[in-house]
C-alpha cells in the first residue's frame, strides 16, 4: 500500500449510548473501533441503525465530525437508538446491561451497505449484533462477499450469544480477536482438550481455518498468532481509570498497523497494547490519545521477541 492509499474499513454493528451514573457517552464496540481506526489514518465507514430520535442524530453527527462515513447507518422509526447501562467496579472493570430490542438490532440490508463492503478492504464485526435475526441475516449476507478481509471481534456479552451463532462467525473470519476468558470458553465449547492459551489458539485456528488469532490478557498484554508464529507483549504499567473501550482501541490499533502501515506483527502488537493501556488509563471509550505519549510508554518497556 502506498502512503497515499488508505485502508478502507467497514465496522458493522451496534452504535449506542453507554449510560453511567450521572452521565452518558457515545459508544458501542463497532463505533469505538471505527473512531480509533479513522484517527489512525484509515478510511472508515459504519454499517448500523439508529432510531429516529435525538440520541441517534447526536451519534451520527459525532461520527461525521470525526471523519467517519455514516452513509451505511439506516434509520428505524419503530425502535429507539440503543442504550447500555454500564457499572464500574472499584478496579475500573465494566459490566453491561444492554437494552433489547434497539434500532441496531434491526440493521437492514441496503444497496448502500452492499456497495460499501464491495469497495472496502476489511470488515470488522462482532457477536452482539447477531443477537437479533435481522442484523444477523444482514451481516451474513455482507460476509458472503469473498473479496473483503473479515475480522471477528468476539466481544461476548452474556446472555446475548450462543455457540451456534458464534461458530459461523468464526468460520467466516480471516482474523479473530478474543479476550482470555472468551478464548477458553469458546475453545471448550468446540471440543478443545487443551489447557494452555497457545494450544487453544492453535486449536481454534485449525478448527475454523483462521490464519490469525489475537488474545488480550488485560494488564498482562496480548498474544498474537499470525501464520503459525506467536508474538507476545507482556503489557505496560498504568493506573486503570476504566476499561470501557480499551479492547476496541487495542483491536483498532492492531489492525491499522498490520494492514494499513504493514508493520511487523511484533511491532503491531506492541503498539496495540500501548494504545489499549492509554485508553484504560483515561476516562471514556474514545479519549484523544497523543502519539508521543504512546511512544514514550512503549520505550519504557522491553519488547519480547516472537517465538
């Protein structure tokens, strides 16, 4: 890819408001990924659905102000723009109560959505948008395009998924991202006999024919399996304020460096871990992150070489 060319990205799924005690923020994993990839230099579009309401208009305006293409966001007059009640524990870790049904549960297949996918290089999608048959059907129709690189961010939210809905999403993916709990849960559900993280990553890669799998480990960093090789980062020392959006920014940074900047897998996972750490050290899912601050964080940590 030449410097003038931008990675063309589709982010599919929920756009919503994260509602905290006393305030609310624009959020949803696909929206968070889209904003971060756009800020890092990609050309990003979102395919989703909002209600015909003030909350929906504010989301659309916010995305447009940040350069994200919103032509793939449909409007539904029957359902309201999505909301999530977020609770943070004393360590900043979040739990979520997700309103159902919401407008993003009813993402329609449109000619615009199909054209956006056909014109893009990469599509990022998760499991939550498949809790409803309407958005699930639209996603699978879009994933039938064989010319786009498919990235599955598991993003499991109990009780909004089943192994029956997750398996085909993995099987269609070229790249899968889990957190460590999700990895072990899914590996066991599809019959893995293994206990170690690396063996389970390789087991899922083999079962789903997925060449790339990444697992985040919270403050302990991440492991990336890329074409049979493992790359590690052991994390960065920070003080966590809240974890909302940290995994989304991690994924956005990882994908941008792998597929836009063509960085080595080790450099990509190092940068992604630093990005995720910086977001966890900040309030909210989409803080402005200074590139110099990321570099300073990274230079204080020795890299672990690939095995």
